[in-house]
C-alpha cells in the first residue's frame, strides 16, 4: 500500500478533526465519564457519592457480571454461527439467475431492512404461547406447543432465532457477492480433475470465501453483542434472568434500578471485553491486508 | 460531484427544523406535562387536557409522552439533573418517598383550594403510605387501582362455586376448576402475574408488613414466605395456577388474554382492566374481592400527580390549576369510567352513584368497596428498590425455579438489610 | 434452462419462513379486537377491516412523525458521508504520525451502542440546551465508524497515481476529496448511506431518550406508543402500526434493491 505525503504536514489532522471531535464528544467522553461514574454511587438525583470499587464488587458478588457476560457470549456465538451457516446455505441455493430466485433473495434480505422493534413485536406475537401462530401451526400438525419465551431454557434460543431470522439475509447477500468472485475456470478445472460437488466446495469455493466469512462473522458479532431491542420488547431480561444480556443489564440498572454507578461499571467491562475482541479481529484483518497487498475482507 | 454540498445544505436545514420548540398560544403560560401511557389511557388524558385548554385562557397544558413508567422516571431524573424538568408529571407510588426525600417534589399544602379536594382517604397520600397524612403533601392520586379478582361467572355457576373468600377456598376452587381436555390443552382454575404487587397483597393477607413499625425491613417475615408457598403450591403441585410469561406488563397482558380466551377461569389483575375485560369477554365477567388469610388486605397501585420543585413558579401555578380542574367531579368521573381506574374523590363517587353507574356496573362497585381493606405502603425511600432489586427478581426464581421460599426470603431480607 | 416445478416450489419454499411472518402481520392488522380474542390464530381476517389503521392515525400524527424520521435519517446519512470522505482519505492515502492510532480509535467506536453512552451525552447536550432538537438526534451520529471504515477500505483500491495527477493539475485536497473521489467510490458511498439511513430510520432508543418534546419525535416511538401497558394485547393495532412503520423501509428497499444488494455485496468485496 503506497502512501502519499501530505501537502502540508497538518493536512491529515485537519481532515480527521471533525471526525475525531465528534467521536470525542459522543463516544470517548461518555466512556471516560462511565469510567469515573463507575467509582461512584449515583441515582441521577442526589449528589454522587464516591464508593471506590464497590460497584464492581457488588456486580461480582451478586453474580450479575459473569452471568450477563456468559449469556451475551453464548447468545453471540449462537447467532453468529447460525446466521453464517444459514446465510451461506441460502446463498449457495439461490445463486442462480431467474426472477423466482431474485424474489426469494429479496424476501429473505428484506428482514434486514425492517426495524428491530417491528421484528421483535411481530415475533412476540407469533411466539405467543397461547394465541401465537407458531404454536397454533404446531398443534394443527398434532405436535405440542412450547412456551417459547417463558420457559427459561427456551427464551434465549428463541431470541437468538429471531435475531438469526433478521441477520441471515444480510449474510446471504454478502456470500452471494463472494460467490461472484469465485473464478469459474477454477471450478471447471476441479470438475475436470474429477472433484465432486462437495469437494469443489470444500477445496475451491470455501477457501476463496474466507474474507467474506471474516466480514460476516465480525459484523454479526458486533450486532449480536449489542442486542437490545428484542430483549426489551420480548422478555425484559426474563424469565428468571435467562435473557439478561449485557446491554439490557446496563439499561435495567439505569432505568429500573436507578443505579448509574453500577451501570457504568458494566459499561466499562462491556467495553473492555469488546475492545479485546476487536483488537484481535482487527489484527487478523490487517495481517491479511499486509500479506496480500490489497483490499482486505471488508 | 454535487452530493456532499447538497448533503450539507439539507443537513443544515434538517438541523434547523427541530430547533423551535412548540410554544403555547400567545398570552398563555405553557405548562409541560410528561406522561407515560399508551393506548386508551393516553387518549382520555389528551381529551382532558384539551378540555382544560379550552375551558380557560390563561394556561396551556402540553402533554408529552415519555416512554413507559420507568423510562419516564429515568427521563425525569435526567431532566432534573440537566435543569430541564417539566412542572407536572405522574409517577408510580413506589418511588414517591424516594423523590420526596431527594427534595425534588413541590409541597402542595399551601396551594389554593387544596382543602377542597375531597380525596378518598385510601387513595390519597394519607392512605397510600403509613403516616402519609402527617407528612407534607407532595402528590395527588391520578390513575389508582388495587388488585382484584375477575372470574368467568358462567363457569362458576355451572360448577356451583362461589368466589373464594379464603386462601383455602382459593386452593380448592382453583383445583376444582382446572381441567385437561382430550387434546391435552389445560384450563387453569387460576392465573396471576408473578409480580411484586400481588405478592404484596398476599403478604398483607397473611398479616405481614414489608417494613416494621420500628423501621426494620422484614419483607413480611413469615407472611412473605407463606405468600411464596401459596404460589409454589398452586403452580407446581396442584397445577391449578397458570404462570404467565414475561416480566412486568407482558405478564399482565398475558394474564388478561388467558382469561378472555378461557384458558384460565379466574385471574387476579388490576381493577383498571374492568372495562377491557367486560367488553371483550364472551362470557359474564364478575369481579370479586381478593380472599383473606389471617385478614383481608390489598395494596393500592398506579400513579400520583407530582409537581417538580425545579420548574418555574408560573408554570407550577398553571400545573396546579390543571390539577384542580382534573379533580372536579366531572373530570374524575370521566377518567374513571372511560379507563376503569377507581375515582379518587368522594364527590365523583357520589356523582357516579346518583347517575346509577354502580347499579349498572356492579364490578366497579366491588372495586370501590374493596378499598375498605386497602393497606398503606411503608413510607421509605427504598421502597422502589425493595421492589425492583430485592423482591421482583426473586419471585420468578422461587415460583418457577422451585427454590425454597424460606431460603429465598432469608436471602432477600439479608440483602435488603445490608444494602444501603 | 427453465426450472421444473419442484425446483420452483423449492425456491419459494426457501423464502417462506420470511414471507409468512409478514403475511401474518398484515393479516392481523385487518382483524378486529373481538375477532382476535375469539380466534387469535385464525390465518385470515373476516374482511378488510381498517379499524386498526384508523386507530393508529387517531393515536399519532403519522405524517409529522414520518417527516421527522425521514429528515433525521437523511441528515445523519449525508453528514456521515461528508465526514467519512476526508477521514477515510487521510487514513488510507496520507502518511502521518498517529495514523494507526486514529484508525484504531475510529474502529473502536463500532462497538459502543447507544444504550451505554446516553446518560453523559444527554447531560452534555442539556448543558448547551440542545436536547429536543434535531441536533440532538443527528449530531451524535455524524460519524459512523462503519461508514468511515468502509470508505477507507474502498479508497485503498484507488490508485495513488490518480491523486498525484490531480495534485499536479493544481487540485486542492478538498477538491480531490469531494469531486474526484466520490464518483470512483459510488457503490461504497451508496452502501454506507443506505445502511445508515435504514438503521437510523428504524432507531427507537435514541429518539426516545433524547427528546422530551413531541415536535421532534419519530415514527418508531409512535408505534411503541400503541402498546397499551398491561391492559391486554391489542395486536391488531400494534400490527397495523408495524405495517405502517415497515412499509416505507420496504418500499425504499424495493426501489433501491439493486444498489442496496450491490452495495452490500461491494462491501464484502471491498470495492
């Protein structure tokens, strides 16, 4: 990658200034504020009281910290894995010309366009244990219905399924684009060599899709880590705290428990975990960028 | 490339557009009212506001939605911190002691006409909190309710059952009414949100107090355990109570829905839903008082009006005028009859009685009569915290997770007494 | 080669899990409350009953909310492009000390959702009396980490010779950034804009916490209002609101489908 020297040495900084100013005011300042507030007990009304590391200690001893973190990681892992596999499968099946295939692609991708609140309300209604369409359909087939959102074992998987429903179309589109870049002559050559369908996919297509996979999984991870609207609308963290993921826990501490300090401590932990994950991800991207000397996955 | 320049222009235009807050008509004092309702309640409130704005030419009340109860409360606090609070809002009773102790509520005792408000004692500050009458007045009741039982009168009649008067009768009736049909679908005798409010009702019925007279937090002591045991038994052993899904209002909605669809024959819910249930049931809906254990008791619930001390005096004065208007019998009666909440003044009750309302709507009469056994809440700034952090999260765990009620409550009390 | 019927059915079958929920949403919105209570899971309404839609229009100023939402999303999308272009240019084309750090700072913000930073931002904006304005809705999102990142990636494939040639022709940096580059980056710009537009059009949380005044409220807030707390589910009205909320987004999608899909695809390929 060749870099130009700026005309004036200050140019790059001036060009970045508006961006950094905005980020400073609306991203980094709030984070620093959270770092400071995490050492205080504050209800937004009465003056903040310095408590040292009490907030962290309380989160730790009540188990909320580890519990939320674990739920978030499990949720994220499930959503990323399922939406990546589903997106890839759909892309392979729908990677063909014709109006019908285009219609199917558009229908599946459209879920990505509709708002999280809409999707959550819609599925809240569909998954309703008693009046909902899903259980009604199951019963018509002679199968038992499930308490999708109120059974502690099912609630998180149900939310994950809804999230996958929304994100799979996006993964599919990314993979469809990736598939366009798989040179036909390579596949033909492999076919001539007697490679079967699976072998061609395994040894030609899949390796060439690796940059796409990296992008699909990392954007999926970011989206699923920040999951909020579906939890807020569908389960409010329940049943029995089984869907109390990090961002919802933060919201709950501020809005319902009036504990800005504890929420801030959660923010700090949340950010550190995410930062670690991103740095790791970023290193993978940049390493490839350096190695191939051209555009990285994104 | 033209895009960015046009972009900047349009962006600037858009930025400018929102900068002008909507103002009151000339010559009128703007009174900002923050409310937290959706649906029907919101429509009725807006009609009342329109009525006030039309009835006088001095003030202009501007109602603004702020999310649900808790979102509204959080915004109120952020706005107070930022010096942008409105003059008037309404908040759930559980947080009023906390707001009052934090010094953000305007005392109301010296406002003109405060003596003429003939509030029902159980619903005003005096009856809502223990010793509330001795404290400076900081709130007026708005949408007020109590837990109540609704039952399918047709089924009750067919089965020859009367509404249960005691816990024992409740257990028996719920068991008797629970059936499983050929397809495996279960009809439950009883349903009730696993919620703090109904737990508090059970604690009261079992003779307990959340905070003892000496200020010690006991969470009902044995009564708190008895309450959990009753639910556990009905849900897990007798399978006569349907545990509704979700927390907070999701559970309430599901409970109502189960009742309307015939999946449960008797429910505990809020008196506020009387009209909704009557209008949408395909059977006879009858209301009954909650049963007793060692005594009859129900808590009160809903929200109270508050004036925010930080608002400018002219706006607060306007807000007070609006509150006086709201407390005229016509408005109280209108609010109560179109929403289902209990009327808050004696004059409104008289007016409704004379108009034959209670003869026509016997279920409303049950709700009103049950106020005789309404229990006051303890006046504690930590009340909402006991609710949100100590009790509510443990109820689900105890009832659905089948934990020992004794252990759960001991843990709760220990945490409540330790925590500042 | 025309597809045989089983194949065709297979293609539609793949899309069914996405189509049926929409159908269910529309179907529910035409029902009445008594219908819903009597048979909540009946597949079709008894007729095209528009009561629920009437209730939505009665409950909120749909037009005003629609306008607010559109203006807000438009302003955010365009502002993001205007700021991401120079930033992406500096990060991908110029050599200077701290480039890696600046890039890292931008990418780090990808991870910070609005729910974790609204309290300090609200107090900050309140101090300068900006809550309740379009500014409070737009300015905090003027920089999109993803948009900046995408534009930087796209710029990597622009040959530096092109820029050197423009410089030799006497073009200033701003001319290069706002005139020379955009046509070359069109797919990425369209992608960044459309995704930002859709995201903010749909946003519920930020408008809720940043506004205390109806005049700057947005449509998702209005739809959330349709849920009446506790009373009982009025699904027909909620679904009618949902239809109204998703229709513009889906319409935009239908109109820009090609660009959007192409754009999303371009994103993955880094072009």
